[in-house]
C-alpha cells in the first residue's frame, strides 16, 4: 500500500516538474525563473528521497541533503546578484 502511494506521488511530482519547467522557460523576468528553478530543485529533492526509499539505499539521503544546501545557497546568491547587492 505504501509503495502504491509513493508511486502515485512520484508521478504527481514528475508532472509538477514538467509544469514548473514550462514556467521556467516562459517566465517574463529572472525572478519568476528563479522561483521556478527553486521549485524544481525542491521537487527533485523529493524524487531523490523517493528513490532512496524504493531502492533501500539511505546514502541517497545524504546526497539529497547536500544538494538541498547547495541549491539554497545558489538561489540566495543569484537573488542577491539580481538585486544588485553582490
């Protein structure tokens, strides 16, 4: 039962990544693209965690943690650069 729920949620997350990618491509300015990129990063983190669950490889959780921290720092750096503070 839990695997079925996770498979359905993985499908929903993949669909939302596609929709967010369209927003990333069509965004009118850099701030919309930055928010879409950050959303895609969060969704890909959830895909990594689901992969760790399905494959029973908990080392992927460390990868997700490092990826999340680097993504957060990258988004902050790009946002500060876009505002002219960097």
